[in-house]
């Protein structure tokens, strides 16, 4: 009979760091790297157990559900190498112009019926500037606010002007998703048609306008565990309220089409590490969860997740919302998140990282992490 030795020292170390975070303390980058580099499944399950305690301590038992609508699909000039909506890649993803207000309001009403709190308007383009497109979007935000079914949120790319951010805020946009995607070091491997600094500047304009920040990234693109650790600390520094974690689902036709999938346990370990680093943030599991985690999807909450994107993504569809809601009930978790029940917002979602082709403009509820 083979026996596997368990390192009691590592278990004690995880407990030491867990107790510190539970008591309101923080861990350093070096300490976080210890957690990212755990290899034993027993140690990873220990890590998750502590992450679950941290989630319950700071976020309670309520799970934040969000939704997105693809208000403008395809034809994006940027070369994000994971994205089905880039004009540079032949992916067969749908392309259409700005959705009419009636379709957006219908999607918002459906998202609200399915339990979504936030509803993000997402567009495939470089960014948002002054002009008729901005004016049309501002009208949509005002209508969503007046409808009152969901909270109006957005993911509309790079913002270079503080005035644009101010107008979004005045029209009713409460939270804006703009992902850092990965570490500063690895970012040029993901996209080189815009810079990491442009993303940081966008977040600065949004904060100054009083819009809450939703920012996260995608794992499984070829980055190291150090890159994931650095992303988590960068998100802490920029003051993200909600942190979407997407898992790459390689899209045929994109440069990342042949990236090997991450092991499910490594995905759960990453979520748990983010919870240790970001104990008070909403950590949302978003694009790619079904195809990458399969039967282990329910374990994201034990790993520290406190938010979920449910319903369709942007050019792909998620599993039926009824299955996700049943999963939450089975786990004894409450999807009825309220503003006083957490510190997050409700946008963000990963562009095109789900499991099946399909138009994602009428979601069954939920965000993730948009590029």
C-alpha cells in the first residue's frame, strides 16, 4: 500500500495566514506566493476551507448575481488574443450595431426576473468617446434607471476623457467593468494594440467620477502563478469593488485557441488565493467556469467566491440559470444580495469565454469579466 505524507507544516502555515486575514489583517505578496505554489491536493483543500471561512466572515452567505447584454457585437479593432469579437480573427462570432433601446430593456427585465442585481451594457470596440454613440448609450442608462428592474452597469472599453466618465455617472451608470486581464508583465502577450497603462488610466477616470470599479482578469492564458498573484495585488491597489475571475475557454480562430486547459483544482486554488488577498471584495466566477470546472462548479464558493455570472455571456451561452439557482439553494447560499449585504458592484464579465456558441444579448442573468 502506498502512503502519501502530508506536510503538517504547510497546513499550519495556511491556518496561520487564514487566521490573520480573518482577524482583519493582510498577507504579503511573498506569503501569497506560498499559497499559489501549493501542490498537494490536501493543502489546496485546506486553503479552500480557510478561504470559505474568510468569505463567510466578510461577505456573509449572500451571493451576488449579475448579468450582461452585448449591446454592440464583433468588429473590435483590438487584438486581445482570447477574444472572439476581434475583427482580426475569423471566429464566426455575431456582428451587429448598437441594439435598440427596446431590446436592452427587455433583456434587463429578464435579467431582473432571474435574480440579477447588476446589468452591464457591454460593447465590442476600443472605447467610448464623445459623440452620437455616447449620447445613445446615455439614453439607455437613463431608461434602465427609470425602469428600475436592475442596476445599470457597463463595460464599454477604454475611457480617455474624465468628461465621458462624468456623463456616464450622471446618466445612472453605477459600476464599470474594465479588466486588467493579467499582470503588467504578461499583458503584452495578451494584447499590444493598447497598453496596460491605458487600462489603469480608464479606472482612474471612473473612480474620479464616483463610479465603482469592477476589474479582474482571465487565467489560463499561459501566465505564471506569479502573474496571477501580481494581478490580485494590482486589483487591490486600484480599488476594485468586484473582481471577476474568468477561465480561458479557447475560441477557435483566436491566437489562444490551442492553449491547454488549467486543471480544475488549480482554478479553485487561484480563487482561494484571491480571497486571501482580497477578503472584502466581491470575487465573481465568470466566463469559462462550466467548460473548465465541470462537476466542480459548486466548489467555487468553498474556494471563496461570493458572486456569480449566470445566464448567457456575449457570443456564447452559459448553462441554464435554473441550474445555477438550484446549485445555490443546495449549498444553502442566498442569491438575494442587497446593497447593504456586500461591498461589490455588478458588472464585469468575460467576453466570449463560455462553452457553447450562441448570441448572448438576452441573458438569463449574470456578468463576468469583459475585455
